C-alpha cells in the first residue's frame, strides 16, 4: 500500500463535493448537459451561469466521476442520466433538500467532536415537530424509498390471504402505505405522523388515488393511541433513530396492535456483524450518531434480540436490492 | 458500468466525511488508537469521549479507509500513522484549521450555485488582511508545503553559483524562503505579506535560526515596493488566486525585480491540457472558483504564455513529487 496523504486531503475536502453536487442540482446542470449535448456555451446560457463557472464545475464533476470529458466536451454518465436529470423517472436530485440542507450540514460541521464525546447529538430531535425540515424530509426522500415501497407492495400483493388493515408508523411521505393501498384495492391504511408531515402523505395519497382508504392519526408515535387489529404494522426507517430499549418498546406496541397472524415490517439499514460492511449500512450508524441522541444501525442479531424481547417468535431478513436497505419481518 | 445512485449518495454526503476527520483530528483519535493498540475502551478514556461515539466513528473511519478492523479491533493504516498521528514528523492533521475551517466551509456550502453563476466568489478576498484566518492559513499549511520547500532548497543549494538575495512574495508561513536560507548560509530573504502573517513567518525564521538574514516588507504584494536586484523571486502558490492579466502583471513585476541572470520560481497546481487530470491539480480550479473572484489552475501552456508576455524567454516545469504541485521556473 502506498503511503500518501492524498486520501486524507481528498476526504477532508468532502464538503466541496457536497457543494458541487448541490450547485449542479440546483442549476439543473445534468439536464442541461444532456439537452445541449455537452456544449458548454449553450449550457451556460440555459442555466443562467457564467461560462467560467460552468467550465470549472464540469471539469470538477468529471474528476469526481459524474461526467466524462472527451475531445473537450463534457457528457453525462449513464448513472448521472438516470438519477440526476429531471426528466428521468428515477430522478433523485431532490434529496439534496434534506441530505444537504443547511440544517443537516450544520449538525455535522458545527462541532463534530462533540457528538463523538457525548455519543450522540440533540440532532433533529430538538427541532420542533412543525419545523419545515420534516416537510423537506418527507418530500425529498421519496425517490430513495419509492423502489423499496414498490418491492414490498409487489411481494405482499402476491400473498394468498391479502392484508386488509395496515398501520404506518411515522409515515412521513406515506409512500409505503400508499404503495400497498395501490397494489391491494380493499386495503385501508392508517398513517401516524406529525400534522405538517401528514399533509404531504395525504397529498401523495390523493395523487395516488387512494385518499378514501387513507386515515391519519396526528401526533408523535410515542404519544398517540395506535388502535389495534392491524394485519401489518409498518415501522419503516424508524427504529434506527432510537436506543435498544426504545426499539423494544416500539416493537412491543406494534405486537399488541396486530391481529392474530399479523406481522410487523421494519425497513432498516442492517450492517453485518463486523459493523463495517456493507458500506452504506455500516456508515449509517455514523449518520445516526450525528443526527440523533442515541440511534444506531442495528445488526441482524440486534434486531432478532429486540424482536424476541418484544414477543415475536420469528424474525426474517430480506435484502431490498438494489437499495442498501433490508426488510425485517417480525412474526408471532 | 453499473447504473447506481450509490456514488451520488456517497459524494453528496461528503460533508459528513469532513466532519468525521475533523472530529478525529481534534480528539487526536489516531494517536490514541496507535498508543492503545486499538483498545476502544482505553481510547475512549484517553480522548475523553463516549465509548459509543468512539465505536461508531471508528467503524465509519474504517469504511472510509483510514482504519482497518480485524477481530473487532481497529488499527490505523500506514498512511494514517504517517500523516495523522501527532508524533509523526509528517503529521498533517493541523491543516483542518484552514481547509476545514468554518470560514472555508461556509464559502462552499452557504450558496454553491452562486459562484457557478458568477464564475467566482468574493471568497477569502473579502476577509480583512488582519483576519485570523490568514494566521490559521500560515500555520496550518506548513506540513503540506514543507516537503516542497525542502525539495526546492536542496536543488538550489546544488547550483554552481549560489543565489544571495531572494524575494518571497506573499510569503505566508515563510517556509520557502526560510528553507533556502537554511540550505545556503549567505542567503538573505526579503518576505512580503500582511503584518499578522509576517509575525508567523518571523517566528518560523527565528525557530530555524535564520532570523538575522530575514527581512520583511509589510503590506499587500500589489501595493508595496518590491525593491530589486534579487537572484530569485518566489511566487509560491500565489498566481492561481488571480486572473490571467493579473498574473502577467505580477510576473512582469517579478521580471523587473530580478538581477541579470536572475529567475522567478512559481509553485503551482498545474493540470494537464485536458484540465481533468491529474486529479488534485484538476480539482484545484474548483477550489479557486469557490474561494477567489477569478483564480484558476493554469495549465503549462497558460503559464508559458503568461511568462512570455511578462518578458521571460524560457519557462521550465518540474513536478514536485510526491506532492501534486509543479515547480515553474521563469528565466530571462
């Protein structure tokens, strides 16, 4: 292995990569490059930017692997075409509104040593429930979760006995429940979340044509009555925000809320037991360290243990490829 | 090529990498891991941090390639040992004080689309000459430039006729001139920079035992009289802050300040003509876009052209390996 400071310098300047992608997406640069076939003069006109700025940022994005430069012309890569041009159905650029929001950036960069010292951060938990960041979150993360929601609803729609009542805890954008309601015509969803966020979920339910089968319960999942008799309780991207005891408590409540034969489905970032592979689930623990008081990325054995303590007898794992997430089924 | 959003997500979260390295260096985590042989309980005690925070950040730094994890124990890589433990003579951690300072981070992340639109940023130029950021810069960048300064002084000390008078424009930490004065006992250095920064240069000159041969001229290089009759004028990491016309003007002034047979030495990040290789010099243009009104990374043909317009007849390039910089000699 070569001994070199290059990797350190490159990663230390990570914030400049964030900035370049944020700028490119805000300016819709990838769409412009596709439309103008890499003619930077026209790209600069279309995006309302200086030729100098566009030239330098396109060279930088080439070094970073988002563009390719041949004979002086910048072309977008297939992955950039798929995920970063607005006309693409898989467009993901909108996640900058949450993942690269000033709120998130400040959580990490204001004093990063402090959350290592304390073992957690006040994080987003100290932001009021009606803060616009939660609306940003609900809107911005849709492209990331849509493929997982589709995988889940296809699977469940194929069951011999289809579920009728689904509870979606911390529904956010509502996509998991809405996708199920679209796949199963008789299914009713009850979504729990803060009022401002439920507005987004209801908008999405209307747009999906399932508003009549979409009920909401406003408030914190920790405070409101969940009701009972559900065939499925969804805990999607929720457990990782909390410590082990809180997760067991949530799973126990979910256990009490299901009907006989009902199940709980968690969607989680699940690292291997070594906790350093695969990369995204492994890095996710750090994302929770910087943005929650005591969240974590739980391994399969962590989740099995929590599930058993909450009264479940079978805990099944299924990767949600190509996404880095795992479906975790808790059965009685 | 696989079509995947992973690279986008990973680079978009670049600011979290900056944060992890900043935290690790502030906590002197790499030294602690070396001293405690990866025992995280003792590392957490030594660094005054929570075990949970240390565990998660060490797993993250493993995913990022700064540590290796085997049998549950984190060990530092040879590069981390060399550049990130404080006892190492090549320790480079201090550069976080400039490269990951709140001032720099804010330049990039406050509104990155704006500098692409405008083709430049007010940047550090709008920070007053006596701002502490310049002192941070002068102190923090020493480990980065020290190997280049050593290479240069070894080369010049081997010349058949040794230079006697050197002018160091925008001397900063002063390392280039000081290193020459150490290598050549009769050499006298005149350093130009803002007063607060010259304090650092003078400290460094004293520590190096060359204070008696170290003169200073306080003020902006654009305002003060440079004097004349120098054997060498140093323009190290300076030209890239300015547009082409300003560079020609600076080189012309340097030309007038040298004696017959004198030379000008610039140290620059010089990308290839394609402007996207090698990675560091290519990315450097973007660093100038975000932090200066009209700076750039100039190619060899750019620099040759500027040199000729300033009256030089020979312009010679020499890489300063293993650093990403290039020595550019301007000769009459």
